[in-house]
């Protein structure tokens, strides 16, 4: 889930072919939440409480955010509550639920559309073991979130974050029993850029005495984008340290590429070196350098690949089907998600509003406008931690999208004093990663063997990290 560039407003007319129909089909009143006791593809009754629903966040344009709320499998009246956001471009939060931290996983097996949906299984390393989690499809347009007016899709970092604050105010008004629970904001990849800003806005509302008074305790971000140069520039030393680029190329880049100008340098030697660097970078699976390199499972507008042509002929259902990866690809589950989420029975079970979403896609591909108007999130990290709110920043140590070197660097740049020196943290007597703790309740941790979305690759280690930290115990 990589960062996206701002999109020109001229793309707005492209939205009109289907959102205009929403006025005809979608009921304007907010519906009551849906209590989901079973799901297509899962055998039996769900072993946890799942609620889904919509919250209107832009009345003028009729924009609504869809959510999945899963109660803690421990003690939901006392356990923390976490708002969870996922990355982008506008990736559905179902990705976080099914592939990262939720209690369900797809069974990885050959799937042939025959009137059934892909099968699901219970995931024992879900973060709902330690907290209730509110998964939200944000920004508008992600997952099952929608807008009746196409103008409602034109959002950005700031506006979508403010909409999340409105979402929370309305959600807590309908769920006052959870106001006393310790509350955290969490997310990874691109959403990691927004999390501290959302948390800061909540803290400002608390300071202003605005109702409802959320019991905010802190936030957590995984392999987070900040908007700073260090996000991408750290790929150079990371690829060198992992043996992907040579000493010679690394030294050439260091000598001839001025800091902050790696991609658009007017220095010829730098440009040539970065071209070579990108050739090597494209040889690896960027989210986890040890995994098989597979194509990205998300439909591309106007794509005409052989895989897409075959898939469309086989299914006759999806208008924008993803290419089908081989089953030994990490993202085969992403492929299955299209058939699960676009099934009519699934939509009815989840309470999806009829006519609100012609076709669910796991991630968008710059087909909706978005403004990256938070240039750097680091000041929000500093503000929140200086106020004393708890913060966990973690990195899968095999991620080449947002390498741990860059994250570790900006965490150090906050210049907080160290209260617990760099050390290993353990699971079952073995090191599961490394961690350091600073003043102002800031903890940084790596997850050994983790990728860009660390829980996807190391679920047991990540649950151990999360459950220790969220309960206030040292890693």
C-alpha cells in the first residue's frame, strides 16, 4: 500500500457514470447498525460479536463511511477500543480485517466460481483478543463507503481526518457504553500518516470540553508513511544492507545524490545511479523482500492484460476483475476478497445499502481525487507524545516500501531521552524483534520477519507486541 500523489480535479467527471445513480437508489436516512451473526463462507455462528453500519460524515454531499465493529474476545466492557485505518490508495479496511489483525482469514485453496463464495476460517492471532476494534472504510470511496454526490469523493489528508472525527462523535453518541473504554487510534502504511493527526484533533476536542468526551490514551502506527524524504530515501541504505545493491552503487549514490533529490536530480551521475537502483528495487517483492514477487492484485483502469481477459470470461461478473496470482503468492487472498465482497449474499449479510457501490475493489488506483495536504506527520507525533499520550511505532524489518531505517531515524529526530535502551523483545523464549523506549511514553519496535503490513507476515509476534503494549506491559 504505497503513497499516492494528489489527483487533478479534472478526474471528477469520471465519477459521474455511477455515483449519479445513487440519488435514485440509496435511502437518505441513516439506517440502524446490523448485527452480523454469520458470514458467507464461514461454517457456523461467528465466535465474536460483529456489527456493521454507516455514519454520515458529509451531509451536503451525502457521504457515508462504512464500518465493521468487532468486540473484544476478552472483556469488551473494560478492554481498550481501537479505531483502525488502513493504507491507500483508498484500500478497503476489509484488508486489515481479513489479512492483518482481524479474527477471520480466507482459506487459501483453488477457487472456481460455482455459486459459492471463498471459504473463511477463524484466525487465532487476531488483535481482538486484547481489544475491541472499529474498522472504518476511509476516506470516502474506500471499500463500501460512498457519496451520493460525486463531489463527496474529493477529499484529502486533512478533510478525511476531520470526517473521521465527525464519524467518532456520531458513533460514540450511538454507542455510549464504550466511552469509558481506553481509546486508541491505529493504522499502517499511508494511514500511519493520518493517525497522529486524527489523534491530535481528538485531543483538541477533549481539551475544549466537546462532547462526547472520548477516553483517548494514545495511538499506534505500523511501517508508517510520514510524508518526509526519509520514507523513500531510507530504501537506499536498506537495499544496500540487505545485499540487493552493491557497495559501488551505494557509494555512488551517497557521493553524487544530494539529500532530498534522489528522484529528480539534475546531477547526471546521480540520475544514472538511481536508474540502476530502481532496476534492482523492481526485482524484489517490495512489501517483504524475502517473498515471491507477484503482480499487484488490484484492477487497473483500462488494463488489458491476458490474466484479466481470462478471468472475466470465466466469471462474467466483475467489471474490473483483478489478475489471478498463483496460489503460492502472498496476495492470493487479496484475489479471493473480490469474489467474497462482491457476492450479493455477502452484501445483504453486511447490510450494504442497495445501489451505494456498483463494485467493491480492494484498493483504488488513482481513479478518485485525493489531496496529500499533510506534508509531514512528524510534528503531530511530537505534539501528541509531548502531551503524554502513549505511542507505539513499529516496523516489519523486511519491508522495502517504508524501511525500518527511515522510521527509526525520524523517531530519533524527536530527540526524546531514552528510558529503556535498545534490546530484544521475546516470544516463547526467542527474540521476536527489537525495541527501544523513550520519554513521553513513546515505544519503537521492530518485528522480526515482518513486512510492510507486519501482522500479515508475523501474526503471532504482532499479537504479542500489541497485547503487551495495549495493556501497559513492557515488550
